[in-house]
C-alpha cells in the first residue's frame, strides 16, 4: 500500500469516525428527550392516579351519606305511616 492510498484510507476512516460520532450524539440527544418525555408522562400519570384516589374517596363518602339519608327517610316514612294508622279522635 502506497502513501497516497494510506492517506486516503486514513481520511476515509476519519470521515467515517466523525459520522459515527455525530450519529452517537444525535442518538444520545434522542435518548435524553425520550427520558424527559417519559418523566413528564410519569408525572401526569401520578397526578391522574392521585385525582382518581381523591374522587373514589369522595364517592365513598357521598355513598355513605346517601345510605344514611335513605335510612333516615325510611324511618321517617315508617313513623308517619304509624301515625296515620292510629285512630284519631276529633275534638268535641
């Protein structure tokens, strides 16, 4: 191999090395962007999960209140039915 050919091979290898380094930098940048995007998605998921937890808790409280109200209404209705079934005397 002559000096000219060695120089061409060296230049070719340097050029290829530069291309590979550029591709590596771009790949690392894409990886970093993907990590950031994944982190943002994780944070949104956490917010959604926390919101879901709060809503479930509130729903459970409302359901408990509804049951208490229904029982109270039922008891009041039974009381009124009992009162209506009692004979009433009219004042004379």
